[in-house]
C-alpha cells in the first residue's frame, strides 16, 4: 500500500520556471504522504507551436533536468516521473522521453514515446523521432509499474502487453491536446485501460491553453480515486496490493489472456 500523486501545470519556455513548478507540486504531494509523483509529458519544456524547433532545448539523460529531479527526489524521498525532450545526436529531431527518478538510485527508467501524435491535423513526427523499445517494467513501492506516454492510451493492445508483462500500475505523463470531444476521450480511455487490464492508472495531464488537463488516478475496477480539473494542482490517492489482488481474483482478465497466449494452436 502506498500513495501516488499526479501533478498538472502548464509548462512554458523557461525550464527553470518549469522546475520550480514541479518542485512546488512535488512538495505538496509529499506533505500529503505521496511516495510517487507523476508529472506531464513535456514537463521540462513546452511543445510550443508546431513550427518551434525543440532540438536547442533538448537535453541528454545525464543533463541538468535529470540532475535537478534527482536532487528533488532525494530531498523529498519520493520517486518522480516526468516528460522531457531528449537530445538526439546527428538529428534535428528529439525524443519525447518519460523518465523515472528514484530517491536513492537516481534515474531508474526511461521510455521514448513510440506512438507519435500524428492525428487531428497534428504531426508530432515532424519534430520528434519515435522510440523503438517496449515500455519498461520496474519496481515501484512494492508494485510493478509500466510507463507509456499520452497518445499511446489509444492503443489498447499495446497497453495490454504492458499488463501481461506484469505491470500493476501504469504511469502516463501526458499533454492531451484539447479539441471536440478530446476531454471525453481522455477520461474514458484512462478508465478503460484500467478496467480491461485490472491495474491502476495514474495519468498526469498538461494544463493551460490548448490542453485538456483532467489528471486522474484510477483503480483496477475503473473507479476514479483522485482527479483534478482544469487548473494547476496536485492530487493524491492510495493504491493497495490488497485491492489489486481482490479485483484480479474476481476478474482474472490478465491471467486469462496469458493462458490464451500459451494455449497450443489446434
């Protein structure tokens, strides 16, 4: 049993100001007893406009953004999850990367978004290179956690693979773009991915103009345990191994999928 927070804010062009906002929200999460805090995709620096060049602001995984998160994680004794733009040698594009920074070990996991947001008249691939690795699975406060980014919630089979590989909680840094019915899509899919995989889902959205916000933590039965509205803020929910086991015993979807995958073809 542990407490997880999701924090949302509107990241801007000033990386130092964005870090200050992360610090403030993480400190509030710590005061509420959270051991993990998830922040949005692009938390290091805004996406800006589609024509903005992201390469000059991108950083390596041993750069100042990760260093600042590591120092904050140590001070608060809290694992931090956030989105950044990772520099890419020899290319004017960047990776859209989510990172996991632990209190003592520092950077323990990272994931480069594979499914890019080339939809709704947007082309993320013009500025960002897709990753080629599967979402990581890692230990997190007594749970097995998986990590994906934003638009990937629209690919249920991809998320099912993460659950079938052992994930019990899915962490989702996001900057869900606003638009007709888009807020409804976000809220439905966060809950749907939790229900169909009987796992917790913690989705941290971006607030501000052009984004849906609506960060939420959903339990394995699809119950919204904590949520935020449109503005900046942080909210905390308790996640329980007992609750997870009880739900999976009554609704053994993951085990049934695994059994089907193991069954011989006749």
